[in-house]
C-alpha cells in the first residue's frame, strides 16, 4: 500500500501581480516524482482551485524526472491576500523544502526530496 504525502506552503500575493511562479525541483538523483498540484486562496471558504499552468497549458498533475525542474504559473488575479500551494505525492518522497526569493517575492522554489 502506497503512502500519500501532502505538502503545503502559504505564499503571499503581491498587490500588483496577477501571477505567482513556483519552481519545483526534483532533487532525487534516481527516481521520477509524480504529483498533483492544487492552489487555492487561503480565504476561500470552498478551497476553489486556481488555474495552474505549465507553459500555456492548465495542469494539475505532472511528473518530474530525476534532477529536473519546472516553473508553474498560478493565476492569482482573483485572490486578495494569500495562496495555499499544495503538492500531493502518492509514493516515494519525504516531502518538500520551501525557499522564497527575496529578489523576486512572487517566486517560490520547492525541492522534492
């Protein structure tokens, strides 16, 4: 039976920005990581999902090969304050490590272990 790992982080939306960017890196040297991405407003009573894009396509599921990374764009035009970014993995990881860039506060970097 596989173990489900849910990792979340809260990202503050910048006032003048309609997008947040989250870079996800697979730091494992041997294994690919399959995961589901959810993003929603922290103040949303129903946790309505926000659109998450890779390039120009909406996606909520993805796979990263070993030692690769992707940038996901979240449309936050309807959000006033904070966004919850959630990654769900069904097997093989111990969670995520979060770092936020002080040079670009609308960009967050996540490392899948």
